[in-house]
């Protein structure tokens, strides 16, 4: 037999649940998923195909397309339920082609011998493929005079880049091997070393051609990790008896620690047995019981074989369970087992997901083996599984009157988020003089390749590789769960007529132009590779398409078009809809915005939200309203249509720090669990960074959502104006974080009495209070008020300067966040100094009061002293709220200057190392200036050395960054000028980046 390349493929992914992942690890994981994943293809259930060809012909339904975003490796797993009959050589051969080239191994013997219907899997592998779309095609042939029959069958295309830490592929040249019995030996070349980026559970998949040369002899295989850990099950019978063909099995390692590990495949056989071992493939599949990618992995305990004589399906012992699917995608369910049957019997295998059979319905795993057990494996496919938990059951049955046997068995379910292939066609037209529409793309967009105009390179850069770009926008909005990849870029092609003729002489010019663009594509693009369910149709959920037309002005639409029969034997049926964009190029936010908007209709069934002169319309804060800004989707589309997230439900009053949504921030849900089901408020932080960088303002966006109003998206999600219903949408966001506005703005006109209302106009008891920006990363802290009794306690200044031996004023905002009256006591504790408790403060429903406490601290023991303020109801100890602030004391030298001398002023801000500092100075007893959120600094707002050229040279090194210990210094060089005698300068330090963090105490310098 011919030599064949043997392969080892290793996939690794963390087994930790998502909440246990660190932020950096989570970000790395999301990045990795963008460069690794799977595409599944299945034939229609029950379809019978056959061939008697000794030459290679296509295996019907087993073809597919996959796009490697960065290039890398590709694994092709084929499952076939079938048989081969007749002829002098009843053998079925299979091979896999990628872009017309054979993968390794180049040929495998799937079935050999006329031993009835059975199911098995085999894996092919290609390394080092270039970035971009690739076409995979499976072919089959038979020995002389034989006929091969195929029934259920599926195809899984898995891919990864070399730098994906959770996916490791390796290969080695192998050859046909023989042995004569004995114990465990290493299979030459079947070794791989991999690095686990974190603790992982690992599956190791083996497929290959096996043969035992005597009727009672067996061949065993096992997987050993690091030379001592044997994967589960401890071994499996991969072949028994003289029948040959491909066998497959998956082993499981319960847990591997972070670090480097070596996997070795070993084999053994009965005495005097021989095995011909021409091909072998191993795959260690990722374990991901987290919210990044669904994964279920089980190995049943080894032991005495299970026996079943039931003609009805019953559960397979110890296989099945729950799997979490992170986003809408396809499931691949891989079942491996030692299977055997009694004389004349057939072994039936079925998988149910949520009680429903998979698309493959069932497989005949083995037939008439005469109780001999051999490793068999099948992959079942479930398409379009929604986000959430799903129950997987594995069932088995025997043919009527028969008996079947089941030995070692494993289950692996993968729900890796799939690709969304996008076909882009471009068409341009001649433009009559003076006509406002049409035209041709410029040289900056189109290049000449082979004498033809093409903009593939330009589109590939701006759609798929750019940031901002179309693919990146969907990945960003989906949290790494939706990947738009290139299927093809066709054109630009020149329309048959000029623009004026289309629009003035053809009854439906836009439909005709789209059909014309798709016919151009049909000349060079094979649509059949995207028929993933074998029904003869390519739908918009199998291949997304957008027609791009040149036009000076920017516009987009989604329109119905009739089905189109292609030259590839399939019908292009987009359920009547296709996206269109009219753009000059793809650089402006408005151009990217119209592309993302129209594609959101196709990929998400997103709804338009256009509205004018309505203060609750989303405006630029949802791309489904105003696409010119190319900003994020509104959160309801992400939750309901994309189903990429679960909003964090707030069940009790309290403070929360909300991270910007563009930086992976949290989405918060305020609701009443006792009423108004499906109606709630969503809170998110929108900052002008990333795709939100063009928004008119920053702050908290609060959305009033009512799912009962869907699919009317305009009324189902409304933005709550921060300043009242008369404002237009540029002012919709909470303005409390913007310069010039109060930091204590609440949601509804700053008045706690104007409680939010449900759509039936009853009070909701929901509010958002005390909005404060807390750092230079855009994080916002706010008090979230849910229905029921509650109290808000807010220290209005996050940080205050300490002036020793002088009274300090601490302003506390106290609000009863309930409709019923209550009374509260307030306790203030200054660490290391003292604690005060107020008398009871009575408040009516939603009444607020400002408490001002005067404290005169002694010299502090530390440089920063925390202050804790707690408000507590007198009716219930559970109703309370705590807030904090920090009193800053900064060490600064004091001294007197004299003409011709220099005074050094040191400052010290512990914990503020590397932050920018600045010395401020003013004359004598200047009135001071107010820093929002901090308080009054005893200096004038404009430092004198900025305003007076004569004095500017006096202050030296007044700006810098604090060193590692938090120290900085400035110098005051006193000139020998008698006019300065008797002048007093008041100096102090502040630290800034985006947000002021600390203020020093003032110091006086007297010129003598």
C-alpha cells in the first residue's frame, strides 16, 4: 500500500468558566476566536447517493467554503454512513481537495469489504494556507466492479492561525507499519508538543486505516500525555478481526495544567497479530466550558460492554448533558464508540438536542460484525442553534430482533462561533453630463490586474482588515461572537446602460441593477460551495451579499429581488432581500456606517429606527437610526437580535462603576421582577472612543425598552433624555460628566420627584442618580435605583484637599428613593480621626436633602485619608447606602525667598506615581478656584506665571511627571529685584491626566 502522510493536530482551550478569566485573558481569548473556528456542512437527511466510478468524482453535498482571516491551518473532518458492495475489490476511497489540491493524507480507504452499512469519520489536514477564502471538496472512488453507497454524511471544517494559543496543529511523515503482537509501543511520528495558555481539558482525536490479520486478533491504541498520564478511556479496540478501513476514536484528558505538554499515541496488539497502519490523524479539540465558545466533553467509565436489544431508541449510558452556546451558530456533536453487533443486526445511533433529532437524524454505526467491536465515530450537525443552554442526548437502538454491544465511548460537542461569509459585488456606470447619479470608482479604489478593473485588494483592506472596518465593527458590537469574512469581491463591472437610461426607461431599475451585478458574479464565482444544507438553495443566512454602486452621495437600502438560478446548479434565494450601498469609496464614517447599517438588516434582521423631532429617538446613539456616525448598535438589538450578551440585572439599590461599552463595558438592566414583564431600562456608558468617537457627547445612555412592542423597533427602544423631553438628541446622554454641567445631574431634569414611568404611565420606581466620572479611562460611577424602598447617600466630592487645623466642609446628598416617607441616620467616619452620627433625618417620598458636616481634622497620620459615609433607614437595617471620598494631604516644603536665591518646593502624592503634576501660584490671598468633583483650591484659576511674562522665569520645572515614589519638585528662582520685596506668592500642586486626582495644601513664599 502507498505511503501516506500521518498527522497530529492539537486544539487547546481553557476549561475555566468565564467569570474566572482575567480581563487580559478574556481579551486574548476573544481575539483568538476571531482567527479560529469552524464551518459545518451536512447532506439532507435520508439522501441516498452512490458511485461505481474508479476515477475520482465529487461526493454529493460534501463541499464547503471557509475563510482564513490571517492564513494558517485547516482540518477537514468527514463522516459517512454507507457501504460498499460487489466487484473483486469492494473498497471505497476518499480524498479531500482544497482549491483543487489534495490534502494530507492524499487518499484514505474509508470502507473495505462488503460487511454492511456502517459509519466512520476521517480527518484531512492542510498546513500554511494563505489568508482569504478557500474551497473544500470531497471526492470518492471505488475498486474495480464495486459500488459505494452513501447515506447520512457531514463535513466539519476547522481552522486556526499558527499564533492561536487554543489551537495547535502539527504533522509528521509516516509510513505503513506492521508488528507481531506485544505490549505498548510508540507510534513513530505520532507525537506533538503543545503549550497550554491556561489550565485545559483536552480531547485527542485519532483516525486512520487499521487491519488485524486474524479473525480473533485485536489492535489497541491509547494516548499518553507527558509520558505518564493516560487519557480516558485507558485504551480502545480500534480494530478486531480481518475487516479493514478507516477507524476513528477520541480520547479525553480530564485536565492539563498551564504550560508545555507532550502527547504520544501508542499501540498494542494480541500475540502474533499484525496491523497495517498507513494513515493516522490525531486531533486534540478545545475544551471551553465558558461563554467564549460552547463545549461539552465526556468519557464514559471503562468496563464491561453494554448490551442493548431494544428496537426503540434508549439513552446511551453516561453520555449527554448541557452545553452553553455563546451566540447563534452551528453545533457539531462527535460520538466515538467501540461498537459491535450480533449476527445480522444493525447498531443505530441518534443524537437529540433539546429533544429534537439533529439534521443527520441517525446513523447505522455498525452492522453484522458478529460481536466483534471496532472503533467507530460519527459527527452529527445541528444548524442555527440560539444562544443559551442546550441539552444533548445520545441514543442507541438495535434492529428488530437484533442485539448490539457498546464498549468505551466518548462525546465532544463543539459550538464554536461560525463565520458569516460576505459576497461584495461592485458595479459602476457611465454618467451623462449633468446627470446627478452614477459614475465610476476612482484610481484610489480600483486597480488594474490582468487588464481588468478590480477593487478586491481595496475592499479586503477596508472591509476585513481595517480598524475601523466592516468586519471589525461587527466583531466589536458582538463582543467577538460574529465574524464577517470574505467570500469574494467581484468587480467593479460596467453596467449595460448609462445611469440615465436605467432610471428613466426601466420600470424597476434598482432590482435590475442588482440582478445584473449578481449575474456578473455568477460568471466567476461558484455559489454551490455555500449550500451548507444541500437543499439546492443558497440563502442569505448561508452567504450574505451586498451590491455596491458608485454614487457621489451616500445612500443605502435593502430591497426585494427575485430568486436567481445560477450556473452552479443552485438557486440564489435571499428570501427576497439583498443589501445595497451607494458610495464613492469606503473611508468616511458615513460610508462605513451605511455599509454596517444595511448589513445589520441581513445579518441580524435589525429594524430601522428613523425618527425626526422626537427626543426619545436614538439618533446617532444607534446605527439603526443615524448611520452617519458609524457608532454602536443600541443595546436592545445586541440583546434580542444578536443575543450576544446577557445584561446584568440589578436587583438592589447601589453604586456601580460602568465601563465604556466601546472598551468592553458592562450593560445593566433595571426592571421590576413583579410586574411589567418584558419592559425595562438598560444603562450603558458611551464614550467618544473607537466606533463611538464621532458621537456628539459622552456619558450614560439610558434606554427604555419594551419587547412587547417588537418588531416596531422605533417604539420598542427609546432613549431617555437627560435634560427633559424638549431636548434634541445631541443632548440625550447624561451630561453630568461633561465640563460645565453639574456632577449630580440625575436622569429626569435633575428632580428626584419626576420618577420614571412605564409605558402605561404608572411610576416605575427606577432611577439613575449621582453620576460621576471617576478616572481618565472614561469609567462612570452612578447610583442605580430599582423598585422598592431605598436610600441614596452621596458625598458630592470624590476627593478634597486637607488644610490642617482648618474646618473642612463635607457635603452629603441624601435622597429617599421610595414613594413612602422614611427617616434615616447618617454616620460619617474619618479613618484614624473620629466618627460622627447625625440625628434622624425625616424624608418624604423622593425628597432629597443636602447635609453639610464641618470637621476640623488634626494633622493626619497619612497622606490620603478615606472618609466613609453611611445612611441607614430607621425602619430596616437592610435599607442602607454607603459612599466614600478621600481627603488628600500632600507634603510640600515651606520657606522664605530672598533676592538672588532659589526655593525648592517638593511635593509627594503616594500612589500617584507617573501622573502628570503642575504647580499653581498666585499672589498673596487670591480667592481660589473650584475644581468640579474636588472642591476649592486656594489659588486663582490662572497661574501668574502663565499670565505675566515678567514672572514666568521665576517658576522653573513647574510641570512634570511624578517619579516612581510619587515625588516631584519645582523651583522658585527669586531675581535680585527690589521691586519684589514684600510680595507673597501662594503656591500649591495639582495632579492631572484627564481627571484631577489630588490637590496639595497651599504654601506661602514671602519675598524678603
